C-alpha cells in the first residue's frame, strides 16, 4: 500500500472513531464531568507512543533530545492524569450505597478527619 | 520489526501488535463508557489504564532500540507525574488537569518537530502529506500546551483570573493564525525549512497564549475541557505522523467525547461556547455593571456570635458552597459545623450548583473528601424548592451561582443561567473574604438584599469561630 492509501485508511478510522466518541458520551451527571474530563485527559496521553516511536528512530542528538523530552511530557500526562482521575473517583466510592443506607446519626462534636493541613 | 520503525509512516506493524493495539483501543472505549456512570467510573479509569499499559508495552516491544534513553525519561516522567498527582490538594485539581493536558499537547508538538527534523535530515524534502500532518499536530499541540499553561496560571492565581483584553484582539488573533497558515504553506510547498518550522512552532505557542488570555477565570473549566479535546485531536494527528492507528482512534475518541463534554458544560452554565471563547466574560460586566441598583443600599455585616444564635435556633439550614470554600479548604470545618447543628436537631442540606467551584462536580469531590453524607448533597433542581422553607442559607465562598441578576437583569452577562434560589431563604448569610466581585467579576445584588447578612473573613476562620460559638450555645 502506498502512503496515500494508508493516510486515507487513517482518515476513515479517524472519522469512525470520532463518531464512536460522540456516541459514548450521552447522559453524564454533572458530578462526573470533571472526572470524565480528567479520564479522557489521561487517554490522550497515548501520544507518548508517538514520542517513544520517534525517540527510537532518530539518529541525531538534537532530534533525540526533543523526542526524549516528548517521552517525558507524555508520561507525565499518562501517569499524572491517571492518578488524579483515580484519586477524584475514589472520593465517590460507595457514594451510591451510602445514600441507600439509613442516614447514620453522627455523634456530636466529631473531629474532622485528621488531614486538612492548613 | 526495526524495519517497521525505520519507515514508520509507510508500514503497518506486525499482526500480533495490531491485535494488541485493537484490544487496547477496545479498553479505552469501554473505559470512557464506564466513566460516564457513578457506579462504574472507578472501574472505567482502571480499564482505560490497562489499555494504556498494553499500548505502551507493545510499542516498546516493537521498537527495542533507544530504551537507554526512553526508559529513564519515562520513569522520571512517571515518578514526577504520580508524586504530583498524589500530593496536590483536591482543591487544586482543576489546574492539575490543565497542567497534565498541556503536557500531552507539548508532547504532540515535540513529536511533530522531532519527526520533521528526522525526515528533513540531510536536506531531504518532505511530501505534502508528511509536512501537512506534522504542521497540523505541531499547531494543535502547541496551542493546547500554551493555552493549558495559561489556564493553569490563572487557576493557580499566578496571574489574574480576570480576562486580559486589548484592542482588536480577535482581529489580531485571526491575522496571526493566517500568518501561521502562510508559513505552513511555504513549508509544505518547499518541503523543508528548519528555521521556518521553529518560527511556526513559536507562533503557534503565542497563539495559544493569546487565545486563552481573554477568557475569564469562571469560564476556565470549559476552556480546559476544550483544550482537552484539542489535545485529543493533536494525538490523533500524531498518529498520522508516525503511522500508528491506535493513536488515531484514541485521539479521535477523546477529541469527540471531549467536544461533547465541553458542550454539556457550557450548557450547564448557559453560556454558548462562542461566548466563552470570544466573550471576555466579566470584562463586559464591569462596564454594564449589574451593581448600579445595588450601590444605593449598604451591606449588613454580622458577627460569628450573632450568626451562631441564628443557626442554632433554625429548623433548616442549607449550605451553598462555592470556590471560596475550596480556596479556604474549609470543607472539614463545614462538615463539623453541620454535625454540631444536626446534634441540635437542625436539618442540614448542601446545595450544589452544577458549575459551583471551578469545575462541574468540584464541590461534590471536596465535600465527599470531608465525609459529608452523599444524600445531603442536593442538586439544583431538587434543592431549589427547599429554599423558601429554609431559615438560613449559608453561602460559603459562592457568588455567581446565587446571583439573582441571572433572573432579573437581561443586561447581565450571566442572564439566563440557572441559579440556586438562596435569596428565597428567610435569612441569607454570605461568608466572603471581601466585597470583591466573584470570579466572573460581576456585582451581586444578593449581598445588598434586606434579608442578607455578610460575615467577612477567610471561610475556614469564620466557620471555625462559628463552631466554637455554636458549642457555647449548646452549653448555655
């Protein structure tokens, strides 16, 4: 196949994937807007694969440095994005079940969780 | 396999790798779907994470050269990314998302630059397709990177959150973009030009900065979501650059779902996306000023002592949290105050506006962190009927989401935005640092209403004082 054919196939794939992306997001409760943004933010970190590919194929110091920085930025996007999303979502863990439970009566004067540093 | 790498934009990877990439893509799509429901969201992120591990693993397996540089760079990126993401306070999440988004955009731009340098090495000229895709991913990636950094700086309050505008702004941006397109066409026509490529890259960065500067802080969530979609498209175009369809699919998925999410968000704020981009929200308001009528009245300040009495003898209290709560990190104190009041038999609810804070869902996350029971968090539509039978509505660091101008003043920039009807409560208490207008820069007539009391000071200090005073009430 020529480069042209591959690009045309790529374009076809791009459009179909875009349509799939539009269908995936329909009704999203507003409390999930931020985690969803953060989750998709992590997924576009896949650009790191491009960085790895370039870093592995350059044979020139300048391009090598540029590619290695790209690998660094890409992994920051992937790992940081994933961890932030996971942290956000873990806050909601059991939220649904908690709602179903009869409201627990809190004893008066409970101290807040020992976190909040100033 | 190395042959594949050497001609990265002209060949397909071997069948086993393609199958692994297809599996990875399936996991991404499934992950996004699972992320849209509260019950499955945690799983969704993990499923997508598995897909990412697979995709990166396969790529490293295909290209077993250059590991000596790639692995350390990736390891450093991973450690910094994870540490940062784990240590950042939940209040700073929005700017964290902006930061990581920018990193992805920057990576896309650098991949384009690196590939340009590789393909033009030794004076070779580029084909139209190669140069076109390289320019496009460089352009979108750079705008996303620079724009995200400005969004980060605004949210982190390194720079002012109010819109920064100058005369003929949109015209200048338009001409600038046109100039970039001209430079790009020259690069495409000549199939090379290292210096021009650097100029193009720098120009695209500057365009990213100029595009986000006029956007007000209140609109930042929408902009970050839009830039997120942008980076998705940049990743997809990078897929064309390096000839890897898994990037095309994943990038297009994010580009499309991110665009829909952006629309959902701007709809929740009742702000057409074109207004967000070009409206310089808040700047307009200073001129028009919904505050004209308000100047006639004075605000009524109160003390923690008086307020404690008011709260202690209330039947029902609704807390209306906003960004000020996030800034002051007062969620634990608010929870403690609520517990004190509940112990006295007061019914306590939290009214969550869809865009309270700087991200939709921001308040839910913060209050969940403080262990506020899920069933006390009420969304706008279910809590609004409660306000008329509420004794005290305590507005903590919220402003625009309770501004009645959205209902009464057709000239207000937030006209038509659905608001929390805190103004209908018997008494409204506003905890606020100063009379400074909110993030959107609009005056709030609610502060001047006859049933509104103001408690000035840092939200955390104020609530801490309130807790002490309420305890005294209980002891008395």
